[in-house]
């Protein structure tokens, strides 16, 4: 299918404003059923300084919208409401618990002769799929560190739930940058680190040794360069933990990394070697007599029950290992020292080996001509995600190598794909000579952006075939 997208241009005097968070609230209509008790429904509201009657009015409006849409389809209530200035997103993660996010639409400010600038709201520039996924991520992240809403209700009723919601979302919403959200938020995938067989077996052996020596460890995850190599967690739990690690924890502890065998620590000797290992959670300095040995707790397997675990994240150079230990175990100074002495030297050597093998593989002969395409790939079966469009992606920043209008086209294609179960292909030609190709096949999705000025459909198709042959073993072309 061939479509023509609008021209991507803007005037030099214009000011562009991205989407921003106006309100975020959580309510339960069962908690204030009578007139005069409406405030009891509200479990959390941001911004908290908003006048009480306005909070009640906003919650009441959302409740009315949800109830009204249920008259048409009882099993599928409203997911979003579009207005000129704002867009509201609704999500019911647990029965009767509603989360609502109100986002101010992007806008263009243009100078006018009268002095007051003209504002043009870009309501069509926002994608429901992207911000609906962001709202679900808010719940998943809360659930990772607190368990389900019903857990707090069982333990201490509404008062405890309000307290936990306030404590978590007060900080979380400050780091929520809606202008950085895009198609990767819809996928919520995991980037896997490519490894040769021998190095992978070394990591598997390392994980097995650590779990035997540190017999408290229940689950382990191993990452390198913010990409996953090994995980003992269920897929959905790992996807949420991966999101936390790569967009929150790791960016807070970033530092220049040492590389390969050029690092000063490579003596081939046994014993307690010097190393670059350190805790990213828990004690910052083991030698400090005042050090606190408290680790964050996470909840996994929350659909059917609760597994409460200590989360220990330990890093050496570009390698990070997560040890998850039953929360009933007491983690002492002695245990942390044992872990540091055991894991630190081995992880440092392993990180150096991975770096060296990775650099050798990157230096293998091949075409030095930079590719004319950029792509995003996602596999729904194993959550594998790969992007050559994103140079950096965290909660606060999304550096992409393409224009935002192209990212919007990718999101539009993805929305079309989500409406059908069949394999499909969409090709878009923009007015700025870009070609955008979307392919959906066997639960895999591929989005390719090409910049070929005078290309035709046949040539574009050939270029995408080349990409699939070199990167994806022709899984999108099985003719």
C-alpha cells in the first residue's frame, strides 16, 4: 500500500511545544458512592495543590465518560478522550481501580500582529497507542516495587494504599518526560546483547557458580551495555525490571567504562584480585562503618500471588548482574562482603572478555559504506527489540536520528498493524523524499526508513530485502 504523508516543515519564527502532563490521578468509584463523599474516591491526584472541588469535578467527569461508553460496549470501556487542547487516557489495571492521565496536546506558537501569539494545537500528532502504553507502564512500575493495589488494601486498607501511591508516584511522575515517548514505549521490549557461543557459555557458567556459592540467590539476570544476556525471571517480570534498570537505575550510575584487555586489571592469577565491582543498590561503600545494608524490594509473579525479593544490582565495568533473594532473608555486612569478594573479580574479568570479543566481531571485514536505511524491529514472542534509530533512550530523553514526523508515521503504521491479525505490509512516501516501510509477519514487526531521493517502489522493496537478508535471516521474505 502506498500513501503520501504531509510535508515535514515549520516556519523559522514558530515555537514548538511538546506534550506535557496536566493531571494524573487514581480513583475507585466504590469508595465514595454517596453524594458528599466524592473525595473518598480519590486515591492519588497530581498536582496535589489543585483545589479540592476541581479534583472532584475532574474525577467525576472521567467516571461519567467511562460509564457512558460502557453502555455501548460493557466489556471495552473508553481508553482515551480527544479534545482540542488535551487528551485523556483511561486504564483499569484492577477491578474498579482507574488510572487517568491527562496530557496537554503539542502546540505551535506563532507571532501575530496584535502582540498576543496565535496557538495552534497539534491534536493529531499524539498517538493513543504510545501514551496508553505509558499509562500502563506507570502501573507496572508501581507493581514491581509495591505489588498490586489490592495488596495494600489487604494489608492496611485505603489509608495504606494512599500512602504508597503518594510515595511512589510523587517521585515517578517527576521523571516522566512525555516528549520522549515513542514506538519503543508501545513495544516495551528488551534489547539483547549479541554473543558468540563460547562467551555465552562462560556467562552461563558464571551465573551457575554464583547461584551455588551464594545459596540465597533465587533468580539472576545478567546485562552488558544495558542489553540483556541472561535472565531467570519470567518474561513479563523481566520486561518491567529491564525498563527500570535501563531508564532509571543505570543512567543514575553512568560513568566512563574501561575496555577489554587494555584495562589495567588483567593479571592472570588466582586469588582475591583487584576489581572494579560495586553495588548499584544497597551499600555504596563496604568499608564505611555506617553503611546501610538495605536493598530495594521487588514483587514478581504478581498475577497469581506475590514473590517478594531483595534486588541486588552489582556492576563491574559495562557488565551488571542482578541477584534476587527472598525478602525474608536478612542481608548482612558479611553477606555483602562475601558477594563483593566472590563476584567482583570474576565479573571484572568476564566484562573484559565480553568487551574484547565484541570489539573483534565489530572489526570483521565488511562494507564500510554507511547503510542507507534505519530500522526498528520487535518480536512479540520473546520481546526482542532492536533499533538503529535510537541513539539513546531513557525516561528523560529519547535521542533519535530521524525527524519526529517520521517517528509519528512509524506509530501510525503500528496502529494499523494492531487492528489486524494477518501479515501485512505498508509503504509510505513522504514529501521530503523519505520512504517508510512497515512489515508484519508471524508476530514480528519491522519498520524501515530509507532516504533515497529518486527511488521507486521496486528499488525500495529490494533495499528492504537486503536488510532482511543481512539482519533477520530473511524472516520477512520467505518466497
